[in-house]
């Protein structure tokens, strides 16, 4: 056993994400009681963890055909990774046992440390950190959900997807990590790894960021951060990582009230708003205020080719809807160029009944509910060199005949959009909106999946699309990559 | 037959909303073809129109047991209201026949008039208007969905609710009228009457506004307006009506591109942005950019008692979620006062495991998923005189055990909130968010209904709540009604 002290700048955390064996401490085999340790067992089983799994409880017994060990030291062979779900006062002894066993990483779900604001909490956190450092054990947490790595099968909820993706997510908050992993999956965004790191008494946001910077499986980083352990180091690493990969971040505790809540939540010092704003601006971090906008940003960065500029063309259904869309895009900083007369004539020749329809930009294709009719309109607008990006709107509730478009009609329209997307190089996006019942929401999710598979970003409101695409453009404008 | 010329200032449109008989012109009895006239028949039947109904078509025949007349003049007895679904070139003769028959109102769904931008379209519109005025017939439209009045059974979509409410909605756009009537119903907002008035060649936005100002069944007015016929008159009436009833409005065509689309859509001249902004500000119209925000505004005005000020207390589930909520409320202009030490101690004595929880403001009740546990916390915060409004957050996806809270858990939590709402006078609102699948959306809709029935406004994101409540407060602040 070697004694590892914390070394900055060389954060190879491979062993955090690739354990060959996992012990879950604090498990209850009594199915009638809610037991978070058992949830971890279910989570890694359903995520196809292929290594050895050891449930641990002082009560012993058996669960899901697995022997429950009474102490990690009794586990035969090597042990890489331990998930600690026992109360805080028992944690120091567990870390000692883990050190003796040669465990590399202990993740502590356990709360009741520095975040509780008491002297005892702070003392206990310092104690486990010291034991871990002396014993060569790295700690994740305490007070966090831990690690999700679909490739190796680490997970913290049984319903998390098994699919890996190219986005890494780090979150100081467990609840946000939980919701956002699900939200991202629903939006077709999958993770290379996600880390909910809570109080970060050992492995902290800087360590993880530094690791992700070099991680070949991660192309982009999403982060929810309340406060940092070492401002200087974080600042240096953030500057490096943002040079290599886009980073989208929610800074939790941007306000006095938010910061107060963050202090109770993860013991984080939220830091000065001005310092944070300066850092985020300087490093080109894409800063967002909500998790939904974080998801919109990821969808955009993953799927939208970089438009040459802000000239936006839009095609939708419904006169008033089209007017409102145009107004909101312009308010968000886009330009909606008028289409050339010749092109308007062309559109007029395509659309059989053009009464009451705008065939300029925005284009209104009301009444065209079959892909065969929609295709030539979308194609014509996509082919026009005077627009940099084309956004297609599918409002599900707009006509008298259907309270909400049946899925067949919606997908037939989208087939035409997808066909144009496949045939041209124009950056394209789709907005599916107007949900008035549970059915329309399900239709929207299914339609979204169809577009995702074709690589087209989908948003659920015009303002979501406008904000996300605007952020994407600003990111690239700031990097001087725009030619238009 | 008396000749009615347009008289301003005496717009009694009772006969528009209370016809004793309706003829629908242009009906097809062939069930295999989509026929909008037939949809009107279905719409008024399903809305329980109790007057006489006469389908009309040159082809004659029968539909749903009703004789199809070949001309409105052949209909026996009096005829009040005609819905015109035949092509534009046939409209002048129909209006002549209606005048001869003594019809009071003709609504023209028919498009192809001034909005198509041609000389012929403008000529045709002038022609029908002149015939109507000479014949004492009022026109709604052309190029619009017409009138929805659940009390008398006029309607323009078969799925519209039969319930009446206290909000009137006027919309220059038919599609927006369609979607918004459904969206409002989903949000528990019902209409006294809705008018989609399109090109407004005779009855225009000013006439309807003036009527609604005096309508005892209307407490509040929502509007989607692209352009007005007579700016001076509109401005005068808007000033009057806003003194009596709140008016929430989307101004369509706020931008050059939006205005261009509006011109094609309803032939409206969108007018100068500056003039509009000045008018809306001067009259205290609540201006919103999207239909979703229009719905949020109505929900707020209908259900939220006027808070004494901007001191907001918030209770939620999840540390990170609570931090993000606090930040967003503060960014939207609210103040989140710190709770007194004594009260924090009280909360700490109520919440059994307070580890990692903020029990200040925002309050985090993670782990309290039973109404019995939630009630005392909500009650304590509601009772605190240092806050003016209490917003409760129910994020549906936040814990590992459920990908989304089962409805039973969600409603048990909300029961506690509703109980406090019933027992206290504190203005309260609920945010239900974190939707990651179709099921969670359905749970949200059901939970919303529960709160609606209790008279608590519900929003589906923190930013929706923050924007809507902020608009509501600004409305009352501008009227000097706040004491705090």
C-alpha cells in the first residue's frame, strides 16, 4: 500500500470510472423498507456492471443471490470501489477498513458532514479525509450520489440509460444529477460519465474537470457547480479545459439567497458573483440559468452544424403562430431576411392554396399536412443561400379538426424535413410545441426521437430554440469562427 | 329591415353571442371528405347549441338527420347567424341573400380577401362590407374562426370545453385562437366568449373590446392582436377598458419580420413598435410575448390574491433544485428573506432528518414525501409575516427510487399544500416541474387540476412562475395598490 497525497495537475481518475469490483455498504435485504444501498445494487445491476459486486451489512445474510459480507475486510480478493450508505459516525471506521483492504475509491452517499454547518460535521469530514489520504483511498463526496458510467456499469438510479454518449456531466447536487441525467436521456443526450460529487472533501470539481479535459470519451462538459474548493486551481483548469472542449454550466448560488441555500446544501461557499461572472466570461463557458436550458444547449452543440451567421429562415404552420415565432426570433437577436420575389413566386406555385399564408420569411404552410407537399417548400427554403439556418415549427394543436395532430400526420410532416436535412448541408432545427394534453406530449417525445435519430436538434418552444441557438452562435462568434 | 351603419361607442354585440338560429353554409354530407363546415356543425352540436341549426349547401341532401337547405332564403322562419364556409367569390351573393333573409350576423371563415395582397381580394372585401352595411348585417371576419361562446353553444372546434369562465379572448389569428382555447382549458381557464376576427372588415377589435368592457360575464380580457383598423378609436377604447378590467395582450408583428407575416396573414398593418409600446405602457396592458405566458398570466390573475409585496418564501424538494429556484426568483426581481433563527429552529424540530437541507428560505424538504410531514413545514412558512407570497415546488423527477413520483406521492404532498392554502390567507402558488417522460407530464396535469380546484395557481417551470407573478405584481404596483 502506497500513501497517496493529493497531487494537482495529474488527476488520472481512471480508477474511479473503471472498478473491477464494487462493495455496497449499508444494504438491507428487507424488501419492505426503502434502502438506498439496495437501490445502488439495482442501479449497477441494471446498468450491466460486469465486475464483482459485494453487498455489505453488519447484519449479514443474502440478497439477490449475493452473500452479504459483514465487513469489507472479509471480502475475498481485491476490492476497488466502495459505496458507503451508512450513517456519518460510522464512516471513519469504514474508510479505515477500506484502506486496510486496499480499496482505491470510496464514494459516500452519506450526509451529515460539513454541509450541516456544525463543528462536529466539519470535524468528521476532516477526519475521513485524513484517514483516506493516509490510507491511499480517494473519496467521492460525502453527501452525493456518486458516479454514473454507463460503459462500465456504475450508476446511481435503476432507470438510467445503458447508452454511453460524448457528454460528461459533473454536479455538486445529487438531485440535479438525478433529474438531469433523465432529462438529457429524454432529449437524446447520453453521458460518457457523470459525477455527483457533493461536499468534494477529496476528489473535487477541479480534479474531475482536469480528468475530463483529457478523457477521449468526452467531447463536451456540462456542469452544475455551487462553489469550488480551490478558486485559483479551478480557474486555471477551467481556462485550460474550455480551450479544448465546450463547457456549459449552471452556477448555483448566483444570488445571496441561492448562496445561502448552497451553503446548507453542500457546504459550498458560492463566492462573489462578480468574480464568477468574470471567470465564466473570460473562459467562454456557456452559462445557463436552468437545467432545461442546459439540456437545450447540449442538444444544440451535439447536433447543430455551426451556422455561418444569424440569418434565420423559418417555416411553420399557422398564420398567428408564424407571426409570434418571427417576433420572438428577432427579439432574441436573429435576422429573418425577406425571401427574393422569385423565390416567393416559386413557393406560391408549390403551395396549392396560398390564401392567407405568408410565403415570405416566415413561411406558413398551413393546410400542407402531407410530407409530399411539405418537402418542396422546405427544400426550396433550405437551398436559399441567403439564410444561415432553417428552423421548422410543428405546433401540435392549431387546427379545428384535431385537438392535437395524430402521430401519423406529425411524422409525415417531419419525414419531409428529415429528407431535406439529409439532402442538404443547411444547419436545421425543429421546434415541436403547442401541448394541450398528455397525448400531445407523448407525440412530441416520439417525434423528437425521430428527429434525434436523424441528427436534427429539437426544442419544445420557440424561445428555447432561440435562446439555445443564440448561445451556440455567441460561443462561436466569440471564438471568431464565423465567417458571415 | 333597417339599414345599420357602423356606430362607434354603442357596440352592443349581444346578438353576435346569442343567436337563436345558426345556418352553416358550404356543408358537405360526404363523410369521406374533410369539410370545415361540417366541423362547425360538430362543434356547435358538441357545445350544446340549443337553437335551431340549418346546414346549407347548393347540393342539398341531409346530414345528421338535418335537412340541408340549398339557400339561406329557403330556411323557414327567422335566421340570426350564418357561418360562411364557401369560396370568396360566392360570398357577396350569400351576404345579399342573408340581408334579404334578415340575418343579423355573418361570420366568414372564408379567406381570399384583403389578406391575399391582391387588388381583387381588397375589392371583394370592400364589396361584402358594403353589401352587409346596406343590408343591416354585421360581419365577423373574413378569414377567421369566428365565435366561441360556451354559454349559448357557439363554437369552432368539437373538442372545446362546454364550461364558461370569466375570461374573454379576442384573437386576430384563428390558429392562435384554436391553440389558446385548448391551452387555457388545460390550465383551468375558461372563457365567457372568444372571438377570432381575422381581417375585421366590419366588426373589429375595438367593437369587441368595447362590448367586453361592459359585458357582465367578462372579468378579464386576453388578446392576440396584429394590427388595428382605427388606431385612435382603439387607443381610446383600450384606455377605457383597462381602467375597468385587466387586459393581457400579445402584440403580433412587433418586429419587421413579424409585421411582414402579419400583413400576409390578416392584411393587418402592424403599426409602429414605438407607438404600440407607448400605448401598452400608458394603458397598463399586461404585455406578453408568447401564448404560454398569456396562459400563465391568466392563471395568476384568476387565482392569486394580490401579495403585499415581493418578499417570496419558497419550499421545494432537492438541494440543488432549491438553489437554482432561489437564484431564478431573485433574478426575476423577488426578495427571498432569510427566516428568523427561531423559525429555523422550529423547522429543524419538525423535519426529522435535516442533514444537507436548507431550512432557511429557500426551504428544502427532501425526504418528506408524506403530506403529514409536509404540512407543518408549509404551514409554518405560510404563517410567517415576513413573506408576502409562498411558492411550493414539486419537481417530479429528483430521487433515485422513482424515475418520476407516482401520482399518489405527488398528490399526498400537494394535499398538505392545499390544506395550508385553505387554512391561511397567504397568497400561494405551486410549481410542478421536472418532466422526463409522458407519464410525468400526465401526473403534472392531474396534480395541476387538483390545485386548480383548490384555487391555487400552478406553473410548469420556476421561470414561468417568476415571470407571471412578477407581471402580476408590476400590474398592481403600477396601480399603486401595494401597501408593502
